[in-house]
C-alpha cells in the first residue's frame, strides 16, 4: 500500500467513506459497532472498498489488540503463538484474517472452537462470496456483510481528503483535471485511486492525464483478484463453449496461481446443472464426486481429478433448460398465492392415480403455464420424446380404481 493510502486510512466511522447502506445513521452495522457488542463478522466485496479499514476501526472502538493475518501465508502455529499471549488476559483479541476464502478446511475448522467459545473476536475480509468459498460451519457462526463498490462520488471525496493534506505548492497545476480523471478510471477502488494520485503528485509539473494513461494498465485491472475472476470466468465460458483445450488451459492457469481446488470444483458443480443439465445428467454426478474428492485429497493429485471433470463437462452436450425454467417460474410465482387444486392436496378429492392409467393420465396440476421447454440435445431429447409419447398414447377412457391418496 502506498504511503498516501496508509496515511489516509480512516480511523473512525465519521471519516469512513462509502457503505452508507451499512454505516449510515441507524444502519445495522453502525448500530452493532456503536453498541460495542461485536459478533464474529465477515466482510466481503471487491478490492479497495474499506474492508481492512473497517476492521481496524472496530478494533479501535473495542480498544483491544488487533492481530492481523493474511490467508495467503496463514500458519496455524503463528495464530496459536499470538493467542497464547492472551490466555490469562481479561480481554480477548480481535483476530483479522484477510482473504479468508483462501483458508483450507483444516484451517477453517481450527477457528470453529475459538468462535464457539468466544475466545476471540473474529473479523475477516474476502473478495469472494462466503457462501461459495467458506464452510457452512464457519458461516453459521458469523454475520456476513457485503460491502458495495465505491461510487465515483465516494472516490472524489477520498481524493479531496488526500489533497487537503498536500500543500498547494506541491500539487500539479492541473490537479483538478487529474483528480476527475482518476475518479472515473480507478475501477471504484480507493486504494488504486490513491496510488494513482501519489504517482501524479510525484510527477509534479510533468503530471498529465496522458502520462497516467500510459501506466494505468500496470496498476489497474491486473490485480490478483481481478485475474482470479477473469480466469475462472474464462474456464466456465470455455467449458460452456465445448472447447476442451481452452478449458484445460484455464484450469492449469488457476492451479498454477494456487487457486483453491474446492473453489474450482464448486464452480464445476454449478456449471454441470446450469450449462449441461439433462442433456447429460451424469455430469452433475461427476462434478459432485469431483468436489468431494478434491476436498479429501488436495493438491497435487487434485489437479488430475479436476482435469477429468473439466474434460468431461466440456465434451458433454449442453442445455440450460433447468436454469431458464426455474428462473422463469420463480419470477412469475414470486407473488402467487393461488390455492392448490383440490384433487392434488394432502386429502385429495377426485385425484386420478397415474399408475392406474398405464403411467399417465391427463389432469390439471396447475394453471397450465409452460415453464420448461425441453431441447432436442442429448439425453434431454430422450426425456422430451418420452413425455410426448405417453401423452399421445395415454388411454382416455380407462376408469381409475378408486385411488384417493
């Protein structure tokens, strides 16, 4: 972090910029902090929105030691050593873990009794959604808060605060123009904006938008987090596009970058349903088996399991019928309070038992709206053909055998 960014790190809620939905007057997180009754919390959101700064503000409010760890080089021995200093203390330390999504299962499980017994205040930060990257046990013991990207107005305010600390004689003459450009071109990242401002200030009278444009490609858009998202996006899109070589290429990039194999596997499970679906129902079975296997085996062998799954998914016929059907149904039934028809309730009246009609009988189950449009791809065509067959061949004059439940 640049010297300017460090010096301008907010020290209280009043100087914190952004996250009004959480920290505005009367908002939930602000009320929690002001009460000083702090639960275990995980902040997630994009880089440069104030996750670490917020954790330090909370430590200052509680007036407790702040033990900072980064999950990229996290060692249990180091945390145990830190905590041993407080075993006989009258207060518990605040343990902050940045990039907590990078903790493996063993490390996450080590934290559970500490949280359960309230031996520490845990605050953590992540650029990934904890619902996909952290264990259910750890999530259930914490409150999750999503920090939103900063607005251009937020960035302008942060830059103004920074410039207020710089004497006029040390600012470039065109600093207002430069400030406006930085606010629009810093990816809503306060840290990146302050880094760019510091570069501009170091150029003094030579500072210009053109000179900043030449260096932004090396400062913006290539952070580890951005690359992480780009690579996983490229992997998913390559599999969806049935390009097996591109799929393996991006998988190898993720593995070489140290990506958690369980994170990759979870994304493959989602893809197996969203993009392959019933065109090849076995895809979900293999993806789920992959997720279970890599969680037990880990690297380096997990790479082979992931490779097998990726090749299988990329080579499979594709269908997004399930994805489209449930989205459409949920959208249209969000405010639906209509009653279930009498003949299919728990105690039915007039229900026709399909098995008494050679497996199918025509009767109304809902309002008749079609949500599912089966494709002619892969096994989904088999399902479609079977449904069409039983409907066209069903007996219309066979009487039911008095089956009411």
